[in-house]
C-alpha cells in the first residue's frame, strides 16, 4: 500500500510547495526538508514525488514533458534493469566459506553457526545467531 500521497497531503498543509513555481529541484528540496530523516532519496520516493509534482499545473522551468517521460520510463522499466540485491553472509564476510576460513579454532559458538548454516545454506550470520530475517 502506497502511503506517500497521504504523507504528501500532510506536507502540503505545512509547506508552501506553490513557491517552487515549477522548479523541480526546489520542489524536491522542500520535500526533503519537510520529511527529514524519513527521506531516503530512493527511486520509489522520487517517483512518488514526481507524481505529486505533475499534479501541479505549472508552466515549469523544468520541462514537464521531460518529467513525464522520466516517469513513464520508471513505470515501464524492465525488471532486468534493476540492480540485483547482493546477499552477504555478514558485514565482514561475503560468504559462509570466507567466515569459516578465518576461524583458527572451533568453539561451541562456531559449531552452532556451522550446523545452522548446513541446514539453512542461504541464511546470514545474523539469522544463524538467532536474529530474525531482515527484509531486503
């Protein structure tokens, strides 16, 4: 469920977006300032902000046609163009084998990790330690 339009409506009550007068960079800076730490500058947030920007009917210094084309590109982009998510075993080690190579002796902790990873080969170190799986 997309909650950005609802959040943007609240922002419109507090921020005079009409002062941007069609300037995309100013509009984005105003949104970034309002949302603060919640603004991660991700593709999805920028796409949602594009939609809100296009709702205003400005004679835009940022050509509206270019923004609409960019939005269409984002909507029609092939899934193969998306960056693959790199699954790492932990922050320091990309794979379980690298982690295992660094072990000079086998402790009870390491034995527990080894047995868990053998049962669940796609798990991360955090999962093997008993932490819940993170969303990617």
